[in-house]
């Protein structure tokens, strides 16, 4: 008997549990509200659905919001539906059983936009704790797009149980945003606002600016409310703006335009006169104003505004901006937090500008270091230096046509570009430059002609369109330190490459036999020759080394700039300026010159971002003035070579 009773109790418990897990009865309780919801009635349905805790609720809310729920017009039952021609594929809300029926007996539920937003808010409460990370992230994104006071409580409740570290930090940040705007306790709002003083994100600044939103107020005495500032007519606003605000507040009559005056005069013509003035005399503004004033005195038209009347109306009122937030303590905290954020943003902006300047300086250094050897050490004015940069970039492009792996192709392109441009530089030195030493004008003209020939040769081989030099995938994107500070990985790679070449050049010139011989030939070719050094050989190798480094710079620059036959011309002027400003014949001077020019250009572009041509012009003018006061550059060469 006891065993039979126990079995009955178990069966009843299972039956009750199964009944409790069904969603359809709850929907039938609110069938009218579900079928035709409004923003007011849908809240009752959502409260019961959320309170049920059923696992089917999130799916139903999603399908309901997406207009994927259908109702049987005969029995009122709800289903998930998908049209298939004249048929309707139905899915049972609780069991998932699928059937195909004639759609004629079913009605699609179409909640309006306002109802869908309310449903979305309720759905977020489920998604914030969903086991699927993607759904939780989607819920956070939804809150960020449409913040609402009702989302604060479920968001706070979901933070402690969030297993993903990054998403947990994002939830805390959003909770601070919502608390700053919607928390019920002013103390909680002020605490959240204070926490935003260290957040430089655009979202944080938007929250603080929203709290500090103001509205224009006009009053005869001191205006009521949380006053942001009293406006002074003539300083903060013009007299016209002040009177327009009076008119908008129905505190003063609107000014009557000239067209309305003419219409009023035309409507009041009597026996060829208007206001006692013959119509033939109404050909000036003064007579028309006199006639209109006469009509106004008789009460036939509204009086026209005079300057004295406008000034008196403005003087009789107070113009102010009043915060939409009534609590002064909250707006004071928001102002202090926004001031702190703006200070941090300014500091971060300066850091970002510094990174940009360093990045540009590294590009100029790479482009100029080869010229620093040929021009600074050898004294050769090589106007074709930019074309060696172009040759290196095209070498990288050709390598990528045969090696599709961009990382491997980049590794191969760097030494190959050096070899190609080194050989071209040696050939140029042997065939042209060696015959023009100590003849700078002829050297300039000859290398300028070679540069034009190399450009035309590149056009004949590769065409006039830009060719892509694709960077490896690990160089995609940027290193983002904050909403303000970020730098692309390609720029970082170029900066590192510039440092490596700085170390390599210093090592070659200071620690190798070639460097010793180069310095000896530079200081005194005759004495070097008497010591067994071949000056012609050293000049050839030095020119080849400078050209080869320009080729490597071309590969690096081609990763982010367009590879064209004219790309070298974009860097030849900056390269010469870098070498001259830094100090001729000095590697450290080239680095200093690149840093100065890069910083100067970025600073001018920051002050005048809409005109890059002006930035270039101002930079050249500054460098001309700089050379007047320091003709030997930032790092002047010392010793006998400098005296020469």
C-alpha cells in the first residue's frame, strides 16, 4: 500500500513538473495582449514570462520581436511559424514539434517598434547570463546602443557570475555608465560619475555630456532650476538671438518682416492713400514705415517692433542655460569628472601625436639613412636616391608574385631588394658618379636625369597604376592603448626596422674594416691611399651600401604606401632635408634630423589639419630659417673633415 502511494506521488510530481515547464498556458492567460500588444500592456505579459523562469522564454521573446510568432485563429494557440508559399511551417512553442498547415487559418503577430524595444529590454535580462558567450556579448552591445534605466539591475546582477574576464570588465564599465545616468540614489550616481573621471573613452564622455545637457531659459527674474550659467547679451549671445528666444517663449511679439508690411499696406489702400500717404509716395522704406505706423495707431495692423522696444524687452529679461539634471551635486560631480577626462584626453592626444611623429621620423630615417652615406659621407648629390627606394618597393612586389606567403615573401624581399639596389648603385657609381667627383652641379644634373629615366623604365615595366605590396597578417590592425592612443603594427615594424638599421650602420662605420676605410677616405683620400686603401673601391662600396639601404627602405615604405614609379619623388626632398638639418656626414645627425622633421610636420598638421600643403610649406620655411642659424645642422661634424 505504501509503495503504491509513493508511486502515485512521484507520478503527480512529474506531471506537475511537466505542466510547470510549459509556456503556452502563460501565453493563453494574456492572449489578447500577446496578439495585439501595446507599450503599456506588454509589460504585464513580460513580467509573468520573466517570473516563470522557463528556458523557452528567451527563444519566444526573440521570435516574438522578430515577427516569427503566429496564432491559430480557431483556438488561439501560439506557434513559431515560417511561410512556405501558401503553406506555413509551424513549430510548437513547448515541444518543438513541427507541422505544415495551410496559412489561411493563422495570423502573424506584428508588434510595433515601441513594443519590440520593450521586448528587447526584457530579452537582455536573459541574455546577460546566457551560457553562450556570443549571446552575452550581444546583450552587452544592445545595452550600449540603447541604455535604459530598467537594464541597470539585471546588468549588476550578472557581473559576479561572469566567467569571461574581458566581458566582465565591459559589464562593469557599462554598469558605471548606467549608474551615472539612472541610479536611484544620488550618492550612487555621484560615485559612478567620479569613477568615470579616469575613463577616456568616447562613451564615458558622452555619458558625462548627457548629464550636463542644458536648455535655454528666459525669465523676468532669476530663472528657476539648476542654473548652468547666466548669458550676457552681446557677449554670450547676440541681441538678435536674445530676442528670438523671447519670441519663442511668447514673451515678446515677433518682428514683422518687410514683405508683411507691404502686404498690409496693399490691403489698406483707400482712395489712393494708405495711412494718409498717397501710394505714389510709398517708394521708400521711410514712407512705408510712416504709413504702417499710421495704420497701427488706428488699430488696423499690429504695431511694428522698434529698436527701442526690442532693447527694452531684452533688458527686462534674464537669459540663462539651465541643466536638465535638477540636482546641483550631480552636475558639479559631472563637471569635475569631465574636466579630469578632458585633461587626460589632452595628455593622451599629445602621446598619440608623439607616437605619430616617431613613426613618421622612423620612415624619414629609413629613407634618408642611405642618402646620409652617399651625400653626407661621400658628398655626392644623388637626385636618383628616391628611385632606389622605388626599386626596392617594386622588388618586394615581384617577390610576392612568386611567393604567395606574405611573411616568407617579406623575409626574402628585404635581402633581395638590398642586392638589387646595391648592384644598381655600384653600376651607377662606376658608370657615372666616379667621373663627376668634386663637380656637384654636374652630379646633380646627371643623377636627376637618371631618376627620370628610372621612373620611365618602371612605368614601361609595371605600368602607371599602383601595385600592391601586401603586409603579412600579423602586421594587420593596430596596437590600441586607449580610445585616443593607437598605432598600426606596420608603423611599429618600420620603427623597429629603423632602430635595427641605426645599430647596423653604426656597427659598420665604427667596428668594421670597411667603416674604418670609409672614414679614412672621407677625411683624407691621399693619406688613405698611401696606407694601402683603394679610394675608388671604397667609394664604390659606400655608394652601393647607401643604395642598398634605400632599397630595403623601399620595401618597408611600400607596405603602407602606394608602390608607383613616382613614389621615390615623395621622399627625396624630405631625405635631403633630414640629412642637411641633422648634420652632414653624421648618422646620429640623420636620426636627429628625422626626429625634428617628423615632429615638426605632425605638429603643423595638428594645428592645421585641413591643409597638408600648407604644412609642407611651413616646414620648409622653418628649415630654411633653422639652417640660417645653424648651418652645420643639429649634430655638427667635428674634426678635420668639418673644417674642410
